[in-house]
C-alpha cells in the first residue's frame, strides 16, 4: 500500500499564480476645453470693458460710440414695400441713383458731440420717413403711390424720390404740368417736412430719351429744371419758406435711378433732399407726431 505524501514533504513545490491586469488606453481628449475657456475669458474681458465704458463716458459720448458702429453713410433704402416705406425697392444697391450734387467727401468727425448730433439727425430722418408713410396711407387716393416713392438716407441727408411708373407718370408727357395726384403727394411731403429746421434741395430728372418738341432749343435739361421748379412752387404754396430752399436744379438724364436701364420710366423723377443741418437744431417727436424745434407745433394730417 502506497504511502500518502506528508504535508510539507520534501519535493512538493507550491504553485504561484500571478494575475496581470491590463490597463486599456483611453482615447485622446483633445483641446476643445481650451477653446471654450478662451471664449469665456474673451467674453468676460469684453463684459468688463463694457462696464468700464459705461462708467467713464457721458451720454453723448455713448451715443457717438453707438453711431460709430452703425454709420449712416451706407445708404439705407426704404421704398416700395421693404423697410420703413413697406414695399420692395425697385433699385438694387449697385444701381442706386447718385446724389443730386457732386459727391463731396465729408469732413472727418472730430468730436463726440458731432457724432452724437449726426446720430440724432439720422434718428430724426427715420422718424420723418415713418411720418411720411403714415401721412400717405391716411389719404386713400395716394396709397397706390407708395410704389412710386423711395426714401433713403445719404451722406447729404434724407432723400425722398417720387418716380414715374408705367401708367402713372408724375407729369404730362414732355411737359412740366403735373397731375393732380402728383400735386397731392408733394403737398403731403411738404406738410411732413414743414416743421423741420433743415434746408431742402429739389432736383428734376428725366430718362435718356431725347425731348421731341416744337422748340429745338428745349431739351431734357430745360424739362427737368422746369419740373423741379414746379415741385418747388407746390411745396412753397403748402407752407415751406423760401429761405429753406437751398437748391433747385435739373439734371436731365445724367443721374439715372436705374443705371442699367437709362430709358426706364423710373428714371423720370423728382427728388426732395432734407439736407443735414449744421446749426445743431433737430426736430423732436411726441406720441402725437412731429414737433417743430421752436414752434412746438404738432403736425396734424387730415385723412
């Protein structure tokens, strides 16, 4: 009978089991958190800079700073159905009509007061455009003429353009005699612009089609000038003082509204520009309408 091996006997060896743990490698986390942190730091810096500006600047300086980031020199069009005048503009940005006078570079704004004044004037122009739309809409006979009106802000001032359209011209063909609805539209424009202190510039324009009449010496230059003078007379009859008429001129076909279509009827138009004021006077508005800066008269428009 075989003997059982004794515990702890001589030649028996202990079995050692070694367990190795495998560490799986995690993917690279990237630096997205750094970008987010940098954005956060930048935002905080801008926030504290804003707080510093609010604490160290005056009200006029803040208006000037706001005006710097929203300059009025880029022409903003209102007309037809877009923007203030509620209609789609017939003029593309590249086709916009030039100014009624040669473009003169504006002198650089050298003080916060000048910037604040210009900002207030641009705000006034936007209010005038709103008032003009309301005035036209209050007269049923003129509602259809909104498509014939364009209003935009230029370096020279607020420009109001009344254009011909197919089947609805402003004047009789080849004549400076205006239709009744043109007279009514100019009367509305005069009533809205009456309380303002700004001077005005009136311009007449034709298309490129030559004038054909009995008098060979009478051309589009004379026709556009006569139409501008007719518009001036209506506005003065409606209460615009003669002293506010700074310029009345005819430009024939030299400044087309639609540059790519010089023979378009839309190029036959009258422009009234509310010139920027250098006297520091701007009109004010109340809930009832437009107020003259000195007279304090509320503009009332009868439907």
